[in-house]
């Protein structure tokens, strides 16, 4: 009987705590969501409504010309195409470079590889704002500014540290016996990586 009372009281406390947490998180979510609603509401208003009407008032009519004007001025078709090109190429190169680097760091016990891992970790700690000027100076001297190649190389340079850290952490969970079995079967180091290791890295590559 006492155990049932304790279980009931414990369950009641858990329920009350969960309810308070849910209420608090709901209020926080609403506070974060209000600015987004206001921006969407503003996007359908005319200039006259923006300056004269109540900021929280709904638009008199949905004014879609703002979206058309923004699409034309920002040239979003070209922007989206460029973003797709930059992202796809950068991710493919980062997956190959970071995967191979993480494999070498995780499997080789030499001090050089340990130093390399620490070197990549230090790269994560440096804020991006501190890298913008040095990257621009290097790109300008190499003639890579205002070019797709320069942007792709910048993405790779700024993303390789986190990529190596992520994949090295994941490589520690991959059993070494699989690689040893492939070597016994006569696979070269390249065949072992692309046929055994890289397929196992799919979750980390997707991340």
C-alpha cells in the first residue's frame, strides 16, 4: 500500500513538473514566433500600411507585389542556382577530405596525427568573424575574389575543421576488424576506404 502511494505521489510530481515545463516552453515558443509572424504580416502590406497602420494589424489586402519586387531585385533564380552549385561541390569535397583525414587520424597512433587532430580542433574554436579578413586577403592575392572557385574553397576551408572532428568521433565507433578482414582478402588501402570505410561513414557524411 505504501509503495502504491509513493508511486502515485512520484507520478503526480512528475506530471506537475512536466506540465510546468510544457507551459514555460510554450510561452517561450510564442515569444520567439511573434517576430516571425510580424515579418510575414509586414510582407503583405503596402508602404502606406507599414508607416500608418498598427504594426500588429492585418493587411487590408494581400499585397504580393513585395515578393515579386524582391525576387527581381535580388535575382533569386541566379542566387539559388549559385547556392546549389556552391553547396553541392563543397559538400562532396568536404566528405572526401574529412572522411579520409578522420580515418587516418582514428587509425594511426603516430604523434603527427594526434597533433593534426588538435590542430583541427583549434580551428573550430576560432570564430568565423576573425577569419573573414585573412581569407579575403589570401583570395585577393591569388585572384580568387568574385569567382565561384574562391567561394567554394572558402566554404571548404571553413568547414573542414568541424568535418574532421565529427567524422573522427564517428570513426571511433567503427570496428577495426572489418578493415583487417578486407586487407586479408587482398583489398588495397584505397579499396578498403571506398568499399568498407566510406559506406560506414554515411551517417556522419549526411550530418
